[in-house]
């Protein structure tokens, strides 16, 4: 069962990739791989299609029914640069803070451009 958390606890749970349910519409859970079906909610179809090619997602953060961030063993944090409602934007901020605290890389898509 996922732990019920407040905003600051959500940031900490994200940094440790722990399952939680926020007091609002934010939640997160572990993801066990290709057999663990992801629903993409309001995530743009192009982003959802790209993420279908990432086979090592082990953690998903959601706002309402839309995944707003993913943790990949290869890429680190994948946080698509998509604009949503004010509430989901706040959730994206918590996600970005937790991801930064985790010490893992943060990318905007699953196919980052190689560094020149």
C-alpha cells in the first residue's frame, strides 16, 4: 500500500523512488517493466509513443491520471517538457525537485541528443 504524504514528503519519496499517494491528485509507484501496462492519460501521443520504446522504466510519477515523470535505469529521470494545469504544474515542480535530490540525471525525452 502506498504511503499518504504531504508535498515535502512527496519530494523526498520521489528522490528515493518510493510509492506514495499525495493529499491532492499526485501519486507515484514502482513500475515492473513491459508487462506492467502504462496509461498515458493527457500525455501527448508523440511523447507516449517515444516512451513505449523505453524498456527499463522502474518508477512513474502521476498527476491525476497522467504520468508526468518516469525513472529509467539507463536515462535517469525522464520528465517531458509538457505544460498542464496550474495544479499539475505544481506537481511537476515537486517531481523536478525530487529528481534533482536523487542525484540521477534528468532529461526531457528518452532520446537525448548526444553531446557535441
